[in-house]
C-alpha cells in the first residue's frame, strides 16, 4: 500500500511533468497554435472571404540579398529545432535513451521510409483534394507554400524546411505529448483528442479547412504511432508531403489553372 511519502512523490512528479509539458508547448507548437488563432481571427475581420486572402510560408527574409536571405532561412530552421533538442534532453534525463524511446532513430530505416512513403501517398493526395475544395468553398485562405527568389539554394532550403517541420511536429505533437499524457494518466482517447486538436490548432492560420483537415491527419498519425510505437514513419510521411507541397508549388505556381495562387 502506498505511503504518504509515496503519494507526495507521485503528486510532485505529476506536477513536474505537467509543468514540463506546458513549457515545451509554450516554446514550440502551443505558441504556434495561439499565433494561428490570432491570425485566423484577424483574417475573419478583413473584407472579402478567406479565399481572397493568402497564408504565406517559406517567404524571403532579406529580399534582394540572397546570401543574407539564406543565412536567415537556415537560422530559422535551426532555432525551430531547439524544442526537439530540449525534448531529447528531457527524455535522456529519464534514462530512456532520449528520442529513441519515441522511435526517432536509425534502427529501422527501411520500415520508416517504406511506411512513410505509403502514408504520404495515401494522405497527401486526399489532403490536396480537401484543400482545393475548402479553398473553393471559402473555408480556407489561399496557401502560398513558398515565395522564395529564384536562387540556387531555393529548393534545397524548401526540402530542409519540410524535414524540419516534420521532425518538430511528429516528435513533439505525437511522440512527446502522448508519452507525457500517458504518464499523467490520461486515457488513450483523451490523449488522441488532445494531440489531434493541437495539430489542427496550429494550422488554423490556413482557415477552417486547414484546422479540420490537419486534425483528421492527427487522428490517423496517433493511431499509427500507437500501432508501430515509432514516430520515424510519421516523420518520413510528413516530410514527403511537405516536400511535394513546397517544391511542387515552386515548380507549378502560375503554370497550371487548378492551383490557387494569391
């Protein structure tokens, strides 16, 4: 039977884990969710529908100065990965092997890449279709995945940015959040709901369609993570989806009629 000291230690541990989780989210995708909500509310107050407004990603940070622009792009990628490094540090303190406990390692590259490609093919095509429908129906802003200048580093930076997005989102929103919520005693359904709503929330800047579409993706990714016990395939899938979106937009924008542009 647990003693009073045991119960006190357990309560302290829960408070520590809860505070840690909130701080990690406040430094990463939780802050992005608040920013997206403010951006979405601002878009609602603008004249015209959501489809007449643009949500820009991967834009130039130093127009007309390519080398300075490249430095800013790489700096943004590096700083965005700091919360992942923090998560790795916190997990190492548990003596669990760091990110390895989440399945983010090189133990099963074939499995991760193979299933990642399959998931990307299944979700990516549906995602593009849902975006086009939502944008045409006035539920989404026009998303501009990139507006970088035509310089030699444009596509390498877009690929690096896509990989960064996938690592941050899947390691934190799936692996880390689910681990901490499990440790805090949340039910699997409650943890799934929290992770999926969080994913949808930081995509709200795209509009209502972006919120619900990414929330549905979040549900699928949580279920796959519970089945596989690895975020590796999810990182691979997300990276492939974003690479196709970023690079594809750069190659096709203004050249095909079906792709909305600002």
